[in-house]
C-alpha cells in the first residue's frame, strides 16, 4: 500500500529554510552582498536547488519579503475603519522595529532607481498596498468613508508617519499617537470634494 504524501514535505521545508536564510542575510550583510551562494550556505540547501526553483537571489528575496509582509502585518477586520487602521499601524510598527524588519526596510528605502532592488521594493509595496487597501474598500461598502476614497492615499497617510517615527526619529508608536494620525487622515479624506453623480 502506497503511503500518502505528507502535507508540506521536503519542498515546504526547503522553501522555509531558503526564505529564512535570505532574510537573515539581508539583515546581516545587506542587499549588495546577497547571493545564491550565501543563501545556500546559510540554509544548508544546495545552490543548484535554489537556482532551479527561484533562478536568482533577487527572486528569493522578493518572495521572502512578500511572505514576511503578509505574515508579519495581518490585515484586521474589526468592522470599523479607525480601529482597523490603528491595528494595522501597530503591526507595521512592530514589524519594522525588529532587527530583520528594520534592516530590510532600510535597504528597501535606500534602493536606487533602475536597480534590481528597486524593482523588488516596488513589487513589495504594490502587494502591500493592494492587501491593506481592503480596509478602505470595506469601509466604503459600510458607508464609513465616501465612495471614491483612495485606498492608497489612506494607507500611505497612516503608514508614512509610522515609518518616519520608527526608522528616523526612533520614537515609540503608542495608541494615542496612532489614533491622532488615523483621525487626521480620515478627516482629511472625508473633507475632500467629490464629483457629483447624476441624481445626487
């Protein structure tokens, strides 16, 4: 009798080891030194396996970043946009305050135009904005913010001060401060003029 294939199995273990090694390499040595060879040495996975599955160190890094972003910064759904954005802000602050998160964030911020890192960073931000944007889209459906509210503008308005506070000012991100930021962003968004539709 054939045994059923164990869920996850070797493929999942290889992927986990390689992605974890890539993040540690990024945090310790930076993007300029990132290579398949270094990832292979740290992960214990042969470099030919990594090349066959990902093709390059950049692709490994992209997948590692996207996975860390989706796992480290869950998208809340409390039923209220203010509470959702505050919870999102807490998660962002916690993630980029960790050693690995801070190093990767600093590298992403400093990526030069036209570099392979810039393309990876752009893909990462695009994915994160799309994921977090559901907070605003839900709020529109609930009538908490006007139709036509820009999800990108709201998420950026909340996230940018957090990044500056953690990465530059090195100050704590407390709930009262977060509440002020979220309140200001939503107040500004609700006050923007909207195009009138027929019948309105």
